[in-house]
């Protein structure tokens, strides 16, 4: 299954609120769910997959392997545990959540296990998240061109990550923009509000439309039905090339996800 360009993020969501969020999203037409081992919510995602009327093969499911699971012999059992929690026998996409902090585990060790997980059928595609250009180059050297299908990275109008985006596009690595609303910061951005006013949409929808127009997948999270519906409707918003260029001027390096173990960013 091809990754739908609009997915549902699940970071910070657990229990009843997550069940309600996912069920509402599926009813609205979302067919792409983004979770991660570290979110500690794979069981709830599994509960929704088990009870929804939407067949498993119509939902694109991504999980991310946490850095504690990288050592030799650990990653595949760890992915199998994720699959058990998710109540499915395959993932559509398994990502390395972050590069190993301080290269504690050599990249070849965890990437080769990830590639093996794919050859075992545990996941249809593999990829990485939060990799710099140098790390992407190293990953391509290890697994060969074409093996890394996706990179998931923070991108929104206030942090455009151009070097990483250009490198991925040149290599044919699909990009998923996470925190596409800068966790709410784009909502009050005057230029986005102004462009939104012209199109009769919100600043959030303009931010998503701007990312989508660049061929990226977006995975906003929302607990509210109206926001989920609005985000889906952003698929229909068409920005002019002038508006695209104006939004590009909003770059100001506003990184929302920057833990102390993050690599030195490009
Ligand atoms: N790979 C990684 O390292 C990584 C890191 C961070 C995030 N992610 C993924 O990216 C997903 C999205 O990131 P995020 O949840 O942190 O941030 P986000 O999607 O940029 O922002 C979510 C916030 O925006 C609000 N919102 C959503 N749609 C809206 C709309 N149409 N109008 C107004 N407000 C709206 C939500 O509030 P309501 O609930 O009230 O709608 C929520 O507070 C995560 O859930 C996760 O799956 C990945």
C-alpha cells in the first residue's frame, strides 16, 4: 500500500483519548497511523485496528524503533513485540526513531537488523527519522541505494530543513514532515493567517497545504474531530507559486523537537 499523504500522529496520546482520536480519524477517512515504541501506545493502536471496520490492508501503519533496541540481536525481537501489541503480522513502515546517541551502537548494526526485518516480512518498507545528511549518506553506504524508503523529520514553515529535504529528494527518499503545525506555533503566524483568509481556510491548513505541495507526507495530530476534518481538507487547498515562495520566507530555525541526544543538525 502506498503511504497516504495525510496521516494521524499519535505522540503524547494514550488510553481513551487515543482510542477516540483514531476511531474518529478512521471514520473521517484517515488511512495512515503513525506510532512509535516510545509513545507507549502501540497496544491502543492495536485495539483500534482490531475493532475498526476498516480492513488492516487499507491502513498504512508506521512504528519507530527506539534507540534502546538497537544492539545486535535486539531489534527484530523488539519489532516482533511491537507487532504483538499492534495485533498485526506486518508493518507498512518501520523507522529508526533517532540515530544512536553518540553512535553508541554502530549504524551498520541497527540498519542491517532493520533490513533483515524487512526480508523476514515484518515490515513492507524501512526508513529512518531525525537523520542528518551525513547520517543519510552513511545509511545509504551501509544498505545501498534505494533501501531507505522514507525519512521522517521535523518540517514546517518555521523550520524548513532545506539541506535534508534536498538531499532526500535527490536520493528518491520520501519525506514525512512531523510536527507539521510546529505543535501549534504556525496557528498564529500572520502571513499564514492572511493567506488562509484569502482561501477561506485556517493557518494550520495553509501550513499543511504548503508541505503537501512539496510532495511531502504530513502527520498532524489532533484530538478534535473538527481539526482532523480540517486537516484532511487541506489536501484540497491549492497555493499559488507566489504564496509558496512567501511562506518559504518564514524560515527561522524554530525547532520544536530537540532532545539532548539529537545529532548536530544540518
Ligand atoms: N519522528 C519523531 O521524532 C517525531 C517527533 C515528534 C512528532 N512526531 C510525529 O508527528 C506527529 C505530529 O506532531 P505533534 O503532534 O507533536 O505536533 P503537530 O501535529 O504539529 O501539532 C499538534 C497540535 O496542533 C493542534 N491541531 C491539530 N490540527 C489543528 C487544526 N486544524 N487547527 C488547530 N489546531 C490543530 C492539536 O490540538 P488538538 O488536539 O486540540 O486538535 C495539537 O495540539 C506526532 O503525533 C508524531 O506521530 C514524530
